[in-house]
C-alpha cells in the first residue's frame, strides 16, 4: 500500500478509491473486449470459452495498463493537477462521459423523431454526432464535479470552446 500511496501522491485514505476504481474499470473493460472477441471467433459455449476469455483479458489488461501509464506520463506536463491520483479521476471522468453521452444520443435522436429505420443513414448519424457534442460538454462538467475535478474540467471546457471559436460564450 505504501508503494501505491507514494506513486499516486495519496494523502488521505479515501483517495485510494481512484487507483482501485481505475484497476477495476480496466479489468472490466479488458473482460468486455475479450468477450466481444470470443463471439467474433465463435468460441462461445466451447471448451475454449473460459481459457480464451481469461487469457485475452489478462493480455488486454496489461496492454491497456501500459498504454494508460504512458498517457499519464505524457499528460502530466500538460494537465496541471495537485496530486497524481487526480489523473486517474480525470481519465475515469473522460471514459464515463464518453460512454454515457454515446448511449444517451440514441434515445435523444429517437425523441427528436429521427429513427434510424425511417431516415437516411447520413442524416441519422450526422444528427446523432451533432447531438452528442453538446451532451458530452454538459456531462463532462457534471461528472467532473461528481469526481471532485470541477475546476479542471471547467478550465478544460473553456479552453476547448475558445479553440473552436466559441470563446464568446465565456467572458
């Protein structure tokens, strides 16, 4: 525990939540991807189902772990945070927000009267992508606040919108 505490600049016990939540979410993601590959290779309900799933999950976990640690290293100079554990919280917020806004876009397009089966594909997907953008921006602030990173995400939003030419929204 002392290694984790030192590596992620943990000063209070509740901050252990983020490294452990990060590991749990990474394990869940690697398992989900492994199950998708299982169905892709049609190994479901065979002798190889669980060895394949467990083996691929472990391989994917370590590949993604190396990738995210590399990302932490690269982004630590760009994203100024007080403690390193906040980087994990920021990554979790980005992951949850992206997934949630993608899932939320389908019912919102349905609510607007754009069913995929009734309109041309290019209209449906253009509308859905354009709808995801503002939903994502709002959810990023909300989830950032829930994870204690409101200040980071508020500054991130202002910077991003200014780069897109929408800086007039923030005086």
